[in-house]
C-alpha cells in the first residue's frame, strides 16, 4: 500500500490544499468527489505490470497480466527469464514487450536496478535509476513512484489522459503539451501526485 491509502487524512488534507490554490479544481472536486484508492505493489511484479500496461487499454493490460501471472505463478526475474519467445507470444506480449520484460528481469537479477534501494532515494535519483533500464521511460518511472512508492509530488506529464483532463479542467482552447502541464501544475506542489490522481478521476467521471 502507498502512504495515501494508509493515511487517508493526509489525502484529504492534500485535496483541501489543492482546492485552496485552484478554483477550477475546487469546483470539480465538489462536483465529482475525491479520486478512488489506487495503488501498485512495490517491487519487480508491480513494476513489470506497469510496463506490460504501457500503451494498452486497461482491459487488454489486465488480460495480459492475468495470463502472465498464471504462467509464472509467482512473478520473479528468474521465472520470467525462463520463458521462451513462444511462451510470451502465447501470453500476448509483443516483441517489444518481450524485450522490455527481459531487460527489467535481467537488471533486477544482476542488481543493476535495486528496487528496494529506490525507497531511500530522492525522486530525481529514483527516476534516473529506473529510466536507465531499457523499456522504462519517464511515464513508467513516474507512475511507479506515484502508485508503488507513494511519492507525493510526481506529475506524469506525458500521460494523454492527464493532458486531456487538464485541458477540460482549466478550460483551455487546446490540449497542453507536457511542458505546459508541468507549468500548470506548479501551484499544485507539493501534492502533484494527488493532483494527477484527481485528473485521472476527472477524465473518467466529469461530464463533457
């Protein structure tokens, strides 16, 4: 669990702060309520699941993960590395996802990526350690920090749903670029992770 689920009062306080600095967010929070609980387990399996979900619908990602988890029983680097291309293809992994999954498993097995050590790193250091692995880009690393490690001030600005939601929330004529979203998010510090969670919630629930 992340600290957000463990400390519900902290989430409530963070949303109150965001509402106090952003009138649009305050109005929408009153309209649709707070975002639901959502977290990812820290560690190899949690990060692998995020990688498997890159650029896929929620339903497709869940189906692939369910088949992969059933095949491995317990997702570990060693077990994943024993899978053949044929095994992975039957599960539904593309050639690219096969490469990314093996790169992560190899990095963790060889201790090139120490997932336990990430908890003691600053955000920038942790992001750099993650993105050094083939297949882990900024979005994947930021989502892992946000949902698995419970970091409070992360904004995955390259996420399409966040960009669309920000456009609607802030009544913008055009969808912002990632850099523009980061600029819009400055007033949301030190709770940009909570703002991102609200934007995903807004994307799904707010009337168009």
